[in-house]
């Protein structure tokens, strides 16, 4: 049976106190709506609709590459009203699954169970909470059959004592949905059209209502405030930390570790505190990363050591390398096996050969360094002339003295030496020593006074 998914994402989210549409706030580096769209794609639905309203252009632009049908709800008058906006475009056959753009951690396996259990009936995802305040309650008869859903503001004292709540996620046969939606009324405390009223309509017509539950309540937790967003972030990150530890990764403190993307991490890797992994990250076995590091869209080779307070972005770090502390690898950096990048060093769009060292206070940009090159403290490659970037090439076993400047384009031959404090503007042949600095002049004090 075909499935069509409706994602309701039109709300402003006033309690977020933000000009940003609620579904555009991020969880683990991804907009809330992005998580729900991922779950929908995993179900391979025949069509996915997104009902949007507040910040419509911004929301559409953020997901312009997604295969979805956008439906505008110009005036927000409840969940039932939101679904009504889709009806002109909805086929009569199959199931309709309703999801919410601010419920990011819903799992495809949970949704698949709901779809399979309902078929020609109405399927409802529910959960039991110790404190169900604010949620719609599931009202059952003495035989345990679902009779209706009552919203918290409309519930009696006895109904408010019920702990089984409505998550809002439900599955309805398309034909019945089209029949029932025009019958919704707004005679309630909110003066809105509640989608939950469909349950009572189904019961009145003798249509079975089946319920299903998620594996964990936080799967169906909605985000209405920044505090709720932070709580859900910590839940998600702790889940990721536990999965990694189960796979053989050591974390100094699972509560101070964040994955904001997709990380592939081998066993026998160890992480100190306050590590953030963003985008696509691959970390091979034996890697140790110290405190306060950010790794973004990068690969870290086996046995590498990333020292404290280091940023690695769009870079490749070879096996056995050492980077940091307080180092920055910018996009396009490639470190070959055993290279060493020291404290307060910045590397940009450069290849650092095997065993080469850039130890202290240096900037290497748009450069190619051979094997076992030694770069002295304070060395820079002057790669930009105001209009264009130029490349510096340094051959195997070459060495630069402290505070050297290589003005690109320039080539330093294999085994060459650069004297400390030199400004190199021309080629240095293989094995040569290059010294390019002003001659020292000492002026006695009495001469200084005369001048």
C-alpha cells in the first residue's frame, strides 16, 4: 500500500523567542525539519508534503534540494486546518502519515511499525509519561479500546490523571481522511481545528483505532522552547556517545562530546573532553584527541595525535601525525604520514610531506613540502599578492631558519637551507644555503647622539 507523508511545519514557535522559524533551529548541527525529512525519506513514501507558513521562503530555500511538495498554510488555525491545505493535492488511495517538523528524533523503524499495524485502520502513536501535563490524553473504554483524544485544556480532572498521551503522529487511510476533515469543528478552548478529533469520528463509524509506541519517549519529544531543544540535544549526544563506547571508543566524559553530522570512528580511539565532530568525519584506530578540539569534514589517520585546542577543517591527517596544541588546519590541508604540526601553526591548502615538521608559530599556505622538511619558528609563505594566490614548493630535507619569509611563487630545492630572518624571493637551488637579509650595522652611542 502506498504511503504519503504530511509534515506539519507552519508554526512560528513564539516560545522560542526567535525571528528564526522554529523548524529551522538546529539539533546536532541540522535543522529540526531536516531530521524529519530524513525519517520520511527512509520510508520511501510515494510523496512527501511539507505544510509551511512562518518564514516560508526561508524554510523552502533551506531545503530546496529535497524532493518534497510545499503547501502554504497562510493562517495557522490548528493541525486539522493544516492538513486540510494538502487535500486538493492528495490522492484517494493508500495511507497518509502525519508527522511534525518540530519532532526531530522520530525513528523510521517506529513509523514503519505504526504503518504496518494500522493498514486499513487508524494508527495512533502514543506514549506514557510520568508527567503528561500539557499533552492530549488518550481516552479508552473499559475494554481498553481507544475512544477519543482530549486536549489538556479541554480535559476534565479525571482525564488529566491519564498518563497515556497523544504524540500527534497518526496514520489514516486517505479516503477516510478526505471524508472526515470537512467535519472538523473549532468549538474548543483554542478555537482551532484539531486533527485529533478524527479519532472520535473513526470510533463513531466503527473503524478500529490501533496504537503503537516508540522505543523511547524522547523519540516523540517536540521542541517548543530553547530549554527543550537543549534537553533533546543532550539526549541525542549521550545516545551517540554510548554507541561509540559500545564500539570500543573511549570518552573521558560522554556529557562533553558532540557529533553534529556523521562520524565513522574505529575502535581503540580515545577522546578527551569538549570534542566536537562536524559534518563527515572519519577517525582511524589508535587516534587520541585531547581537550577542546573541533574536527570538521576531515579524516584522521591511524595513530595520529591531535593536541588540545586544535581546529581541523576539510583536511586529511595521515597516520602517526601530531597536530597542535593550538594549531589550525584549514581546508585543503594534507599531512602525510608522520608529519608534525606544532603550537600556534596554521596550514592552508598545502601538502606537508612525510616526516616533515612545522613546529612553532608559522603560517604555511598554498605550499608543497617534501619529506622531512624542517620549518623554523615564525616562518611564513607569502602566498597572496593582492590579486592572486601563488604556490611555494620546498624539496625533501630542506630547512628554513626562524622568521623566514618565502614570497611565492618560489621554489626551495631539496636539501637547501634558508638563513634565519631571510626574505626569499628567488629560487634556491638544491643543497644551497640562502641568506637574504640586510647587513647588520652597529652605531656607537656618541654617533647616535650626533645624528
